[in-house]
């Protein structure tokens, strides 16, 4: 059973400066909801109620967002705006949120290892909130985990010239949209990439990943990479890559952010 979802959220978000100078990038809104709230909703949709959030300096707004604001509640009570808080109130009611700080930024692998104290010895999910997904990707991965019981990364096909922005896998297809990983490289140059199947920000990890991360040396960019740790796990046992159904937006880039905004805006308009 997967009960916990880890959110690495300590990064600086330099691509969005100056917006991210005093505001965590996870709090940037697509329409009226911050990115991290979409992630939490996706976890809840997958039946995962416990959120473990890796924060850092300057990230207090995330904790405040998933808490009651008594002053605001008092102001808004009985007004026509009250319904705007319905979704966030229900998340606060149904989920628990725990936090730990990543003191030094040593990469995604290091951020995930920092979360060990919140996760313990059980399989868990990871959401990178700046990959915004529509289509309950985590739920699809959880169903796959129930069948195979190993670590799983979500993948999508990308243009070959973009391989240097992602972890890239190669593997043997074992069923429709599912690959057994044999190679995994962090941000390879297009001419060196083993395929155009890129890892996106959704993972299910078995807890042995923590011991592997502890012994993983800094890789690309001098950072401890989850991709390298997963490659070790694939060599020792099995890691799957899953081509998910749905849409994903790279909200870590301005282009992706604008695309996501337009997409969700149009969805809202269709509902009206
Ligand atoms: C991280 C991972 C990379 C993955 C990407 C997905 O990179 O290191 O393997 O493909 O997330 O968004 P980042 O985007 O943090 O540089």
C-alpha cells in the first residue's frame, strides 16, 4: 500500500525570477490554484492521504497554504466568496502534511534522501509539482505498482533535441506502455541519448532507494541524481518505466507554464 507522497520543494526556481524571489515556485498559480495544490490533489485522487514535503529557506508560504487562516475564514464567512475556499479546506481536512528542510541543495536525489525521515521503510510516491499533469497519472502508476511491486518512473516521448533536459531511459517493453528499464541517463546530449523516452516528475519508489542514494556519488551537474540511484536499483532488481495516459506541462519553464494556463483555462470555460 502506498500511503505517502513526497514533494521535493526546496529548489530556488531561478527560471521564474523575479517572481520567485520571495515566493516559492511551487506557489505560482495556474489560474487560481498554486502548482503544489494540483500535485496534492493528484495524490489524493490516487488514494494517498499523507504528504511529506521537502522545503527549504523561503518556503513558509507552502506550510501556510495547507493550514487554516483564521483571519481569512472570519472575513469570508457567509460571503459569496466562501466557496472559493472549498477545495483547499477539504484537502486540509482529508490530508496530513509533514515537512522537513533540505539545508543544502545537492540535487533531487539528495532531496529525496532528506525525506527518509518522513517516509520510513515503505514504498512511496514522488511528485515534482512543476510537472503539472492532467489525467491522474499517479493513480495509473499506483495500479501498476500493485501488480509489479517495484520502483516505477513515468515517461513520455519528447523531441530528440530535448533529451538534455530530462532523465532518459531505454528498456524492454513488457506490456503496452510498460518498459523494464536497462539504461537510465540524466540529461544526455541528443546524440548520446539511449532513446527519446524522458522521465517526468512522477515516481513510485521502494524504500531500498534510500540506502542506494546514500552511496550514490554526485553525477550530472555535481548533484546527487535520483536517475543514477534508479539505474543502480534497475541493475540489482527491477525498475519499470510507464508511458502514462494524460497530459503533462513543464511548469518549470515559462512556455510550459503559459501552455498549462491556457489548457486549464479552456477546461474551466468548457465546464461553465
Ligand atoms: C528532474 C530529474 C530528471 C527528470 C525531471 C522531470 O530534473 O533530475 O531526471 O527528467 O526532473 O521533470 P530537473 O527538472 O529538476 O532538472
